[in-house]
C-alpha cells in the first residue's frame, strides 16, 4: 500500500515505523529537515521537505497514485487543508486526519459528506479521555480496551499474592467463575511473553491479559487480585481538553476536584463544571495536596501538557497517600521509565492514537486494532468473510487454523452472541474474531489469513 504521512512528530514517526515494517511504501512530509533526517536514519522510508498542505509538495510526495493520506501534523488547519487538496486535486481514496481543537469537533457537520473530505477523523484527546474513563470504571485494571462495540473487553491486570487463581492452572479459571466465562489471551512474566495453555500456572506479579464480556470483567479480576473498592474521590491535575472532558463525564457520579495553575483557565473551567471543585494552584504543591486530603483520594490523574510536571505531581501524590496515580506521558522513553514504579499507570496518547490509526490501515477487513505493550504487541478484531472454499478461516475449527507463531484467538462475536475461543469452535462467515499477537510483526500473516480469495467476488 502506498501511504503518505504528513508530520514527522512522535505520532507520525511511530506510525511510519509500524507501517514500514509491514511492506508498505511510505513517504513522510514535514517542513523540518532535521526530523526527516533522523527518521530516515532509523526507518526505510522516503521523505519530502515542505509545507504538508501545499499541492506541489503533495504531488512531490506521490499523491497522484497514493492509496492513503495520514495527516498528523501539529496543525489542525494544515491537516484539514491537506485532506481537501488530496481529495480535490489527486482523488486520494482514503484520508485520515488528526483534529484536536474542540471548536472544530463540536461541529460534526464540518466533516459530513460534501464538506471537508476527511474519511476518518481522529481526536487524541477523546481517545485518551475514553481510555481513562474505562480505567476508573474498573479499579485495579492496567488497561481496558473495547471490541465489538464494547460487548467484549480486553483487560490487563497484575496478579497479586493472595488472588484465588494465583498458583493454580488456567483451566481452573472458568470453574471458579461459575458461568461467567473468560479467556486469558496472554501472560507477561518479567516482561517475557508466555502463550497460555490450560496447564499454565499464574504467578504473583504476572501481567495477565484476558477477554470477557463487559458484565463479567469484575468477576474475572477478583480471581487474579484482591477486590478493590470502587473509586469515589478523584483529583485531576490539568484543566485542558482532557481534564475538562473527564470532569464533565464524572462529576455527577464521583467527588471530583480539578487543579489548574492558570487563573483565567481555572475560572472558565469552574463556570462550565458546576459539580466539580476547581482549584487554582500547582498540582506539585505539597501543601495544596495535603489541604485537599490527598491521602483520602482514590485516583490522582495528572493530565497537563507537561510530561515532567505530570510525573512529579503524580509521584508526590502517591508518596502523600493517594490510592492510585496515573500520569499522561508523551515521551515513549518516559513511559518505560515510570511504568510499574511510583506511578501506577502511565498513559501514552501516542499509543492510543496509533491503535486508532492502524484500525483504518489494516487489510483483510480488520475493524479494530489496539496497540499494546508500548507497541510490541497488538490485539485485533477481524471479520471472517466468504465460505470454506474461498476463506482460510470460515468453516474451520480454531485448532485447524494455521495461526502465526505467538498469535491466539481469544473470543468470537457472532451477532449478539459472544463465544469464548475453544479448540472446537467453528468460525462462521461474518464472525468478528478477536486475536492477540505477542509479536506485531506477524500482523501481515494474520491479514493474509482473513483475506478472501478473488473467486469469492
């Protein structure tokens, strides 16, 4: 596939790395020659220096025969104009754009058919907001990801000493659950991936990824770790787009406080959030946190635009007694440094954005992609099409499929029915199949597996 990526920032670079490793023809456009040189030193791609929205630059990048344009520059306006140029001048089939400003997003008619020609609109702030909301809904989870419109969820938890299933074989899990069936997709032990079987024994501190229906998540988590009380008291550090969205979504059901260091912004936020206590101050101010009873806080979530401020305030909140702390971190190197240390959950906007982007790039009718383990692993929802003669999966039992090494099927969604994957389950046409890939480099093999022979059409 010939893909043009506009923007050589963190998201553009990571997307290019992901796609270049999958035999795609990638061209990256940016006005910063230094960023492009750095990227070319690391990735086998073509680069073009120039203003990403200019028609001549797009032509030089190969827009006349490109299959897809991914606009992820730091400017919403550049991304939107580039998509307009690609559609009008070059008839580019697929156009994806990152748009951040809520002033644009609150007017969906701007992106309706016949308006700005963006096929897929991605809002990182909304993706991160939804991600944090799911974590607050499930205390104790490290990650909560949706498939099949939320009917199935993939949850990551750390197994604790004393959990009912710790020290037992996985085949005992469904006996414990008494009808609330689940499937363990993968286990990471000291950062090493283990493909689970029925005889695999769960150890304390294992990071366990399991699939279950939304209503069964809590039951499964109780088997792996101590049951945690629901969250009640929340403090958000940062009154930007994410902080405001989170407070607005939660203020009627939780006791929410929001700390904002900018006095004018704190006043604006207070006017729009009637049930939230908005505080003007520094989230890394020990006296302020103590005055606001940080020791009784269930979740402290630092979501400003400053990675260092987020990390320091979250670490301070944890030291002062906050039950769980989360920090928004843009730099990938920082995520690896702080994860599983003083900070309970490091949230990467890049990984959330990349998963959403990859959903629209994958072949073989892949409808959902989640990037896991800082991009090393992936969870995929693919639709099975065709019949036994035209498809490599339809009409076959799961144990008959030639899955790539390190790939497992966790669940199948058939209409409104959710089936946990067992060896004798036969895949039918239009089933949504949820797969876990320990090595994302195998994704091309999975795509081929779900592609239908030409004779089917």
